[in-house]
C-alpha cells in the first residue's frame, strides 16, 4: 500500500480558468510549478496512490504567501468537502494561532471530520513555541490528532526561516512526547538536524515530500537517516501539486545515481521501497478511510 502523507487540496472543483492559473519558477530544480488545480487534476495525480492525506494552510492571505488561490475562511470547509468525495482521502485542518478564534476553528474543523492538523509557523508567522501554539498542541494531544509541520526552507520572502527550523520540533516533542508529529520535507536544507530529531523522539516522523527534486540533498538526507538507523521514521509524500507521487517514486529510486561509479555509500533498494510503502496510518494512529462507514 502507498500512502501519500503530503498533498494539497485542489484550488478549484472544476477546470481552472486560464486567468486564474498560478505558475511559479525557482521553487525547485524541476519544471515550473502550478499551484492551481482541479479535483480531476488531483485524481489523475494520485493514480499510483492508495490513500492520501489532504490539507491546505490557514493564512490571512493564502495567495500572497503560498501561491494557492482560495478563501482563507473556507480552507477547512474546502478540504472537508473534497475528502468527502472519495473514500481514499484523509483530511487535515489548518488553523492560525494568531487569531483569537483559533481554538473555536479547531473545534469546528474537527466537527467537519478532519483528522489531523497542518501548520506552517513560517507562513502563518506565529511562534511555534509560544503559548497559543502550545494550547493547540494540548488539544491535538488530547484528541489524538497528528500534526504535520512545514519544516525547512521556503521561497516566500515573508516567511521567517527560524519558525520552520527542525530544532523547534525537538522542543515541541520534549513538551508533548505523546503527540504524533510529521516534519515535512525532511526539514530541507537542515536534513541532518531533522534526522537527529526523528531518531530521538518515538512519535516524530519526517516526510520526504519535494526534497527529491534536489538529488544531492536527497542522497545526503537518506544516507544520514540510514547510517543513524532512522530510515523507518521516513514517510512517503509528494507535495502535490508541487510534484506528483509518480515523480517522487522515480526520484527516490534513483537516489544512488548521484554517486554512481564512486566509493560513496549506497542506500539499499529495499530500504527505498520501505519508505515508499511506509505505513503512515499506523505511525500516526489514523484509521484507513476506506474502511470507515
């Protein structure tokens, strides 16, 4: 079974009008990225995946900060509506701890059937170690909801890097050792710090989404995880629509190409397959949505 733990809710239910299409360059080493897509685009993109986790991010100006068109007030409603259309999807909410009503929105989003939380303290510009954030973590721990944090770099100039550094997750995990956490993108470029954190904390994982667009960093991250016995803490993710699951699998399987013909250490093929087929449902204590009535 293949579970994609990192996909973004489509921006449009139907075909994206030409005037509303958003395309960005320089986000990674691959082709230009379109952040606008339809439900049908998502379905085609997920053809190789059995289950996907779906979310967007709650910021006051979604389009300005993350290039995703849409009404910030309906981020959670749009995700809930989308996942309700297909039994293979699990929806995560997003809330903004800067807002006075963020805990009310948490409860409302939970009532919509969303099963986890996506946070980007850099994009949302909140203190991930602040009191408001900790109140949210307490709620998530109590209710058994995993949190997926954006960790690592961002091309968005207004997003503070310090808010997304992997070592902040270390402090959160110390304070909440029973909280299930996923660190997105293996915290690129701080992949060594991320591996140190996931190795240390039993309930902290990292997803491999989007990192494979940079071959050397992918190799460095996976070799680090392999040598430190932490490959089993890596979960498969694509970051769709930034990349696709098919592209992710192709690049992960080619991880050793960058050192072909050298004496550099290689990552066994079976270890790569174990990441692609990682059981994220068990890791994050989530139910198989296809079996929920």
